[in-house]
C-alpha cells in the first residue's frame, strides 16, 4: 500500500493489473498524460505485464505518429479498445482494423457522458445520438471488426420514440492530467488548455474501487491550493506523478502559451488573408451561412478557414465560436493545437459541452465531408483500412440547428484557378466524393431531412441542399458548366431545379463586405409579407440595434422590400425583448419615422415590456409618427382591423 500519494511514474503504473479497464484523458496532446503512458509501455516491454487491458478514450490522445496511446499498440498489452476518435492513434487503429483486438468506435460525446454515468452507477447513457449512423445496432453498433461481438448499444422505444442505450462499463484505472497537486492529491488545472473529463473519469474509477493516477507539472504544499480552483479533489486521487517538462507540454505543438490557459488575452484580428484558392472559396461561401450573434462549432480541417474569413470580414466579434472539448467563445485553434482556444469566455468540462451540443445549443455547425451519397449521408469515419473515427462529429452534426458540410468537390490532386471572377478547373481530383453509397454512415441524411434540419453541402464549384428526396443542386460558381464540371464527376444525378449563381463576391480578391450582407439576410428572415391582406409582419423579438450600421441595415432592408411590393403596406412589429443602444436611439427613431412616412398606411407595435411600450410611444410621438403600441399581438392586430 502506497502511503505517500506523490510517487514515480513506474511506481504508479506498477499498480495496474491484467485485464483492467483503463481510461486515458487527452484531446490530441492537450491533457494527455504522456509520462504515465510511456511508463506503462516501458513496463510491458520489460516484463510483458500488464496484459489484456481495455483502453477507453473519448478523443484520440495522440499525434498521429508515436506519442500518446500509439505507445500502447502492443499485442498482448491491449485486448479491447473503446474510442471516440481514432485518426491520431493509427498504430492502435491498425490493431483494430487488422482484427487483432476487439474495438469499438462510439460518439466522442457519448463516451464523455458514459464516464459521468459510470461514476453515478447508472446502467448506461440514453440518447438519440447515433440513430441512423454506423453506431446504430441495426447497422453495426460501432463495432470496428469481426472479432468484436459484444453489443454495447441497443435500440429502445420510449413513448413511441426511438432512443439508443449505451451500456456503461466499470473503469478500474483512470489516467488523468493536471497542473498542480498537493500532498493530499488535490488537482488544479491553471496551466492546462482544457479540463476535459478528468473529474468524471476519476470519479468513475474511484466509485468502482479503482485507481486514479494523476500526472502534474508541480507539487504544492498542503493547504495552499484555492478550493475553488481544484478540479479533481484529492479524495478521488490515489497517485500523483511529477512529470518531466518534455512529457507535459501544453499541446503537442506548443510547450506553453499563456493565451491557451486564459492567463492573457491576445489580438485575433491580425490573421493573414488566405490565398484565393479552393479552401478560401469554400470558406467564403460557408461564411454566408454564419448567424450573427449565434453559437457555432467549426470542425477541424477545411472548416477552420471559416474563422479566418470571418476575421478578415470583421464579423468575428459578432459570433461565439466553440470547440467540443469545452471551449466557449474566443478563437479555437487548429492543427496539433486543436481543442485549445484563445480569449475564451468560458471553459466547460467536456461532458458539459456535449450536454449543450446534444440539447440543440449550436445555431450552426460547419464540418468537413469526405464521402457524400444521393441520400445526403456523409462518411468521415472509415475508408477501407483507414480508421478515422467519428469523434464529436455525430453529436454535433445530428443536433446543430443548421449544418454546413465543407469540402472540395473531388479529392487528390484537384487544382483550380480564379480569374476575372470566373472559376476554372485546372486539374480534377483523382477521387470522387459524391458516391452512390457511402462506405459508412457518420451522418444520416434521411434522418436529418425527416426532422427538417437545414443542411447544405458547400464545395468550391457548387452548393447542394438536403431535401427529403435527396441532394438538390442549388448553386454553381461563375464559369462552371453543370454537365462538364459537376454532373460528370458524380456517381449519381442530384435533384436539379432552378440553379442560382454563387455570389460573385466569393470569386473576387477584395473583401466581400460580409457584415452588411449577413445583417441584411438575417433581418430579411425576420420579415413576412401577406400579399392578400397587404400586411407586413416584422419580428424584432430579441433583436439588438447597437450601431449606426445596424440602423442603416433596417432602413435598407425595409426600403428594398417595400419598394418591391410597390404600394404602401400595413405594418405590425413585435418588439418583445428588443434592445436599442442609447447612443443610436435618436438615429433609429428618425429612421422609423422616415420609413413610416414613405411606406406604411398604418403601423402598430406590441411588446409585453411596459418600459419598452413607454419608450416607443414617447420617441415616436415626439417625431409626429403614429405611436400605436400595444401589449399583445392580438391587440395590435385588432387595432389594425379598425383602421
């Protein structure tokens, strides 16, 4: 029995037994306990013990080469692996695809929730995440190979609705990482870029009478840690290992960046402008879908460029970007820094972030795509012997209110050119992405279409939209021939109706003026004209007017719509939750009075806020504009009918 919790890595891993279920924290290199993993590999190589471990990991703790869980890819050491993301642990993935170990790929967020549910001794995790995908047991239940036979996922029906039940499992050993530990084993994470699931995994192991080993970079004296900074309490921790600096880098790409830990804030508006290649063209078209004021997830790879375009177009301050391991706000990072963020507003535990995502908290997600079929299914997880894994893709894509997939039209050697606002395909990619049937369903098009989810597929040359009948071609780039450049390189013919030209600003080198475009588009979505009754409805609920540009946007959009109608209209405006900055109040009400004089026969407004009714009434009356402000929509409509 070890009395002192501070021990060497070798002493700690010597406590791991044959057949243990070992969970390992880490998101790429963030929070990955490299010292502990290396010690475990060293023990096995020297002694051939422990044997037949089950490894559990949510995101892949690895660099795609030799670090992280790649170290443990030894036959005999590992018997089974249950992981969310596999592409950065290719050596372990090879054991799985070669049928040499039992292996599962489950959604990252669901594994994260299983830690928490295992800690509470629940039977498992009940969720809709994974329905219609390869994780659904009616496909393969997340099993990676023929050797894997145990069912971890089953379908359940509750009140006529289908759910997936993921079976919980006991965790015998939790390998976690933090910044500072005291002699009692209390762990803080002040220099870590993420908290991940260290707390939940430690609790799961502790409540299963298991072992918790924490790697840290420094030791503090007893009683010196702020209780509110402790992420993993010492009552959960059995062993503390002081790591060498080389085994405790903040990320695999960065020794330490104070901005990643929130110690400092840095400028994010100095991104170099991207070259006008297919990557930027795709990102620019995706940026037209950005909801100002919305909460967004940008996936790794191609979608990362959307953030650079948003910065160039000066709309980044109007968006809340997030990353699945817990980052809220600021600027998520890419490459081997992926998962970290700078200037974050908040940092959640990973399982909490997926509570938010699974519950529909994302207004938009922009994700990559590797294979797409006629039903709108997307595969990003498995390509023959290459195992990428789903990661958080299933959770995110299934539950975001709006979804944009981004990627080149073909893959492998594609080359394009843009000149004079026209696109030309110089060399076509060797591999088709639009196939008759995807190899593995990571995103279910039919399921998304059935529930009315908004889904677009954006490439450098065209855009598709998901319909119940399948993919519909809705836009093509200037200079692109539909038959020659699109249909000739697809394995199926999409639905083709009226095809619009992609916005020509995408294909010009200068900035697009995206902020004004998005403001106009999103305000237009708030307007509805009833031609039969000649009534214009405006929904300003929860809208905020902060600047002169916002005021001008309202004027521009109303002018355009009323001019298109060609006659004066009756107007009803919902002002519930409307916010108006005092600095632009005069300009706003002058604009309202001007529009009223030129375009409306009668105007009524309503809001449940007595303060807003008073403010609207006084401001409009002082400008000799009709000040008919009511409490409810019914009262406003009734007044309109009496005029």
